[in-house]
C-alpha cells in the first residue's frame, strides 16, 4: 500500500541522514510525529538548540491534540465527554469551530466518529452500512457543545479531530518560536505541510515542491518569500481500496463518505498555519468551483487546485511563483 511505501522511503532517507546533518551552516533533524514523517531544517547560529526546541514542541502538541491518546487533552475529552482544557487547546478549538462555520462544515472538527467508523485511526478499514454512516454523522453535530471557562463538554457521542488543522498550527507555532530567538531561517516539512521561516542568507526564495497526487514525483514548484505556511491535502495521502474503489481519508460532512469533489489535491498558502491547514482540507471537500468561489469571497490565502483529470488551477496571487507545470490562472 502506498502509505507503507512512502514510510519505507522516508525511513530510508532518515537512516541515510542518521537523524541529523551538519554542514553549509544548517542543521536538519527528522522525526516521526502526528502520524507523519517530518524534516526540520534550520539555518544559522544555534540551529542545533533550535531544532531540539522544535522537536520538543511538536511532541508536546502531538500529545495535546491527539484524538486518541489517553494522556492528551483532546484524547481525554473524547474519552470522557468533558475535560478542562488549557488556554492554548481551547483557543485552537474555538478557531476550529469558527472555521467550521465559515466553510459551511467543509472543515468539520467533529468528524472523528466518521473517521473511526471507516477504520482510519486503527487501519481496520471497511465500508460501513448506510445506517452506520447516518448514526456517525449525527454525532458530528457540535451545536450543543458547551464551554464554561476552560471546561468543554461534548454532546453525547461527539468526538473531536484536530487532524486537519494541528500540523498547520504546529508549523506556525514553530515559526513563532524560531522568530522569537532572533534572526534565523528555516524550512520545516511536517508531512503534507511546509512552514518556511525568515529569509535564506543569500536572499533567494524558498522553493517548495507540490507533490504529484498521481505519482511519486512533483506536480509543480512554488517559490515562497519569508514566513509562510504551505499545506497540501489530498486523498492520495491516505486511503484504502476495496472492490476496485479508492476511499480517501478526507470526509464530506454532508454525506459521511470520503469527499469526491473531482479534486486530487489542494495546496493552500497563507501567513497563518492553522488557516492554511483547515482550508486545504475544506477546499478539497468543496471542489474546484465552490473552492475558487470561497477564495474570491474570503481572501487571505492563495491556492493550487489539481483536479482528478490532472488539470492545475492557480489563484492569481500565486501565478507568478508557480513553475514546472502548465496551469490555468484563477482570476479574482
Ligand atoms: P488533512 O490531511 O489536513 O486534510 O486532514 C485530514 C484528516 O483530518 C483526516 O485524516 C481526518 O482525521 C480529519 N478529517 C477528515 N475529514 C475532515 C473534514 N472534512 N474536516 C476536518 N477534519 C477532517
Ligand atoms: Mg488540513
């Protein structure tokens, strides 16, 4: 299975890199966290200490936001139906609830019952019955969620999933930690998320590859200036196959089925990592037409849409920065 192959490739890369690399004034560290392989590269003085700080932060956030870990805040909330959350986790929850409203539930932070029903967290994949899907969908409704101070109480059966926003949040928080340390530059790859920080010493732009959703190579190259979050969502990243059909890991809250919007992947570029991550997922659910309409109405981000037919659409703010493919520009 593709995820397995990718893991092996990443593992081979990790072994070659022996965990850390020195040279050219940069330090690189690989780690596995938030269910994905991450490669963190920091340039300049004190890069080693900075990397240790980032790895610790990511590990902390992983525990804090995991839907399943019993020692984490969201895991505990999901298990007990109520929990006292830290200010940070509560702030992210409020942000996710706002993004859920803003995207008309294309981004749905209560999706965990559906995600579990299809077997994604455990790998025990299966296509559920329609009755099971309807029952799980009913549990994604968070309108009765209560927040009193820092205590959050979920509606009966509801469970939260920060999986579509947590890596973007983590990337952004790492960027803030690095910036607070002073003049430094970094490029952090957290699975399908890339966070750039600052400017390289030669002043050139960061080059970020957008993965080909149909193969192992790259579909496009993106030049990025300064501190940005570049987040890609696509069903190619995690899926299972049954009876010749492919079932991806991004779900549509309207149907309870994996989203089938005609898109193979969506990449969102924004200053804000949480926004970029949540919107890459939401736009994937919306599809090209609704997604581009959302971009026109909302603003604050740019996007690259790759359709299942292999066509590439780039919003106008990014058009000058995309190379390596033929694309249609989406006008404002
Ligand atoms: P991403 O890779 O950022 O697109 O996030 C996908 C992950 O978020 C999945 O593996 C699920 O855990 C969860 N998820 C699936 N569908 C949705 C959705 N529509 N809204 C929010 N989270 C979702
Ligand atoms: Mg996402």
